[in-house]
C-alpha cells in the first residue's frame, strides 16, 4: 500500500487549499483514511478522518466547520478541503490509512501567512 499526498503550498490567512491523498495497492472498504498534521516543535495531531466504505467523517475541534474530508472511490483518492485557513494551521500534513493508522504517506507542507 502506498499513499501519495499532494496539494500543499503557501496561502494567506483566510484562503483555501485542497489536499489530495492517492492510495495505491489494496483497497480497504471498511478502513479509515485520515489526515494528521505536525507543526514545528509540536507533536503530530489528528485533523480529520473518513470511513472508506460508509463515508462517516470525524474532525478535530480546531478544524470542524472549516475543513471537509471527502473521498473519490473510483480514483482511490481522499481530499481535505481547507477553508478560512489560519496561521495556526501551518504544518506538514500527512495522510494515513488503516484501523490503527498502519500506512502513512509522505507529508505535504501547508504554510499560512498572516
């Protein structure tokens, strides 16, 4: 299984970005796919997740109402739409898959300027 994250970049506060995570290899109907982030000097934290088969979603309080996670099953891709970005959203964003987050992609850097 391989996860390829993309879509990071530099954006001004209040702006938007969409991250993508392409999954190759096995398909996982009942597994979760999630986004995590790690800011400089901080521990990695959960951002959002989606159940691949049922589509149930979960969000961290810090991003709820601003971020939306979605999936495109035929493309084996999960997206994270990030609106109203804040400087505190600056971090390396990682996608992960599995019941225990067994598989991880490389990170993609999101920088939000004030």
